[in-house]
């Protein structure tokens, strides 16, 4: 499988910012959403919410089944994987935005759904066939099955001791036994077990359990590894706070030479941009907004919906600024929306709720 395109550089960043002349019409690249846009956005959000909610629910079911000693329901897994692939194929970026949802307690359900969304996003850019994508999605949903045996250790609020770390590293090895009675055919089961066993292998052989390197690690495992680490870094855990997306990507770039497939990391950045859909940013106008769509090849110039005015009050009129067209406006900083001290408490609650509330679960 080959990647479709490389990462383009951002050529639209303004060299200098000139003073804007007053105008009666919205500046170039800024628009108030028309009825058709609003309806389309609502439809995209609703379908993404529904599918994402279903994915978290399936993930929860997988882990409950294990506790009850019944195998995961592969039909349910495949149904939700089909829906995720369909949304990615329709370029519904709201599905990626849903991956903001996370609860540090029981993080494994959201993590499983999020990794699946990310990996299918990457897989869809690597000329994977529908059949490949379905297998990739299934491997993602099942990739942390083995953690069910060590969840108490994984949920500890303190740093793990060396022996606890060893215990955690055994988790990929439990998958074969857990999948023992599933309805999957032997060939598919062996394939899934092989991929999951390689998710923690690293490019230069520094991973576990077998110390595989380079192309000996299956591309699905390489895609899941990158998605797994990105997801973990960008979400809170009981023992640490999350990084903002650009910080997480920076950390990953630092270790890409030794740990990850460079093309996969580049493609993830290209698809997510440095400011992924769903993240919050401060503009040079001091307004704060939520990224609502990326612009391919322009990782610092997505479309931003302005939500807060410069005095942190709810924006009087929601407007969407396409930063690829409005070159006078640009992002000055990513923002952790959960740490804003907003005077409007309802607004503050709305922003925080996006991180823990999941529809239909
Ligand atoms: Fe994971």
C-alpha cells in the first residue's frame, strides 16, 4: 500500500499583517453560515455523533463481554466499522472532532473508539481497499482487549513500578486466548492476533514483545501504533493531563525517527492539521474559536468558527472564517478550552461537556 500524497507546506501564512480597511461586507474568507450550510453541518454532526456514540458503546460491550467471559461480538464491531469508513469516505470531519470526548475513568472505551477513528482516517489515505479498511477497523476495536486483564494496574493514579510495567507489557499476549470462542474464522482470527501483537513494536526494534523492526511490522500495526500514541497523548488519564494536539504531534515527531513510520506520522499531521477539527484556537483578533474543517495542504490555516469575543464573552454572531482565504487573520495559539475562565458559566459548561458527554451510550 502506498500513501496517496505527501505533506504540502503551508504557503498561505501572511508575511506581514496590514491594517484592515473598514468594510460593510464580511471580510474575504469570512461568512455567516447560510441555511444550507447550517443544515449540512447539523446533519454531519448528527451522523458523526450517532456513529461515535455507537463506537464507544461497542467498545464498552467488548470489555463487559470479557468480564462476563463471553467473546466480543464481531458482527457489532463490523457494523460500526462500516459506518466509520462511510463517514470518512464522505469526508465527514465531525467524526474526528468527536474524538475529543474522553473520561479519565474508564478511559479505555473512548480510547478504543478514538484510535479506530484515527487509524481509519490514516488507512483511508493509504490506498487501502474496503476489505483492508474493515480488517484494520476490526483490529483497532480489539487492539486493547488484553488490557482487560490488567485494567486495575493501568488505572493506577501513580507512576507504575518496574514490575507493574512488565505486567502491562504482557497485555498483547492475552488477545489470542480472549478471541478463542469468537465467531471469526481461523484465518481472520490469526491475522487480528498477529496485528495486535505488533502494535507496540517500534521502527528501530525498541518495542515489545518481539523487538521487530521496519517492514517486519505490518503496516496495520504501524498505523494503529501512531494512532494509539497520538490518542493517548491528547487525552487525560487518571495520572496525568493531556497535551494539546500540536504538543502531542511535536513529541511524536521527536521520536518518529526511532519509533514510527515517518509517512504515517506525516499523513496524520496532514489530515488532522496542527489544529485538528474540534480543537480550539486563539486568533490574532483575540477572538477564540473552534476548528470546524481543515484545509488540505495548509496545516495552520483551517476553517474556524468564532465562539468567543476578545473579552471571552459569547460571540454575538457566530461566523466561520476560512483562514486559507482570509490571510489577514491567523492563529496565534492553540487554546485549552477547559482552562478558560469564562464569565458566561453556561458557555463554560457547554465547552467542558464536549469532552465527557457522548450521545447514545
Ligand atoms: Fe491502545
